[in-house]
């Protein structure tokens, strides 16, 4: 049978790489300096470079099931997503962190079902999204709202990383929550002033994260619409 992967590798060498050869060589000579950490779902339909128009060296990428952010607990261990967040902020000094969920997310849908019994790692990983689950049957509207709520939970967890919070409060780092509607080709960005996701085609910004003035004890969700806020933070909606 034809080796499709080999064909693609050859096309990269002959068709794509020559157009960007000088750029890649410059990135090797001077190192990478991406401005943005993009935390997105592993779903094959989510293509960060298409969404953002980015090129080589622009994005530091983290992909995982559901675009989840693990809690910061300060303990050593094997955790690729947490390590990438620390590296992006401390070593690369990114100015933006995007958490991008999407429509028809299999990871979010799996929160409403039992994972396969032979997938213990998946079962444990999905616990990072449980707080977003709604006490309803998982129809299209409930799943969309769960996807959006999950994005907000991950933004809140990012603020528990000391190096992230410190830079947000110094206005050196901005957090952005996105929800990509695959079938519409539309990215909805979270607006903290209204507590809602707004279509990027109508928004005046690329998504607003925590307030720069937020103190250590001030809840991240203190202006978010209670319908969107995670269950444990609804009272903060005022």
C-alpha cells in the first residue's frame, strides 16, 4: 500500500521547506522567541497555525485531550503540560497564553460517559474537566456550554501557577480563552467584562483574561456570568 506519510515528508523537503529555509536557519542561529503559548485540544480538526495565521517560531504549542491545565501543586513529577507552561513563561517569556477549546470535543463529551476500562490514564486525565460538567443530559447546547466552562476553568488554574499570576499582575502576560466552532469557522473569545464568549468577528479584542489588579485572594471569576462560571465559583458572579 502507498506510504502516505513518506510522501508527505518528501513534499515537505521539496515544496515547503525551501520557502522557509532562511527563517528556520535564523531560528536555529538565534533561538526561538515565540510570543504565545497555545494550549489546545489534540483534536485533529483544531489547527492552531490556521486559526492564528502564525508561522515558524511564533507559537509554543501544548496539545492534550480537552485542552486541560493540571493544577499547580509544586511537586516534582512527570507532567508535560505543566512543564511546558513553566518553560514558556520562565524560559521563553511569552506575552500571551491561549486556552483554546472547540465544538464537538470528544474529551468534553467523554465527561458525560464512562471511559474504556483499559484507559486508566484517560480516566484520570478527564478528572481535570469534571468541574465543567452540567447536571443535565449532554445535548448540543449543554456540550457547548461545557466546552466553554472548561476553558474558563483552565484559565483559573493557570492563575494558580505562581510565575503566571506574577506576570499577569505586572501586565507582562495576558491570558486568552477561546472556543473554536469548527463547522462555522468562527472563534469565540472570552470577554471578562461581560462574562461571555463573543465572536472574534464582532469582538474588540482577542479575549481578556484576569484583571491586572487582581490580588492573591481575589477570585478570578468575580465578574463572570454565573451561568458560565464553574460550579465552585458561582457565588463570585455577584
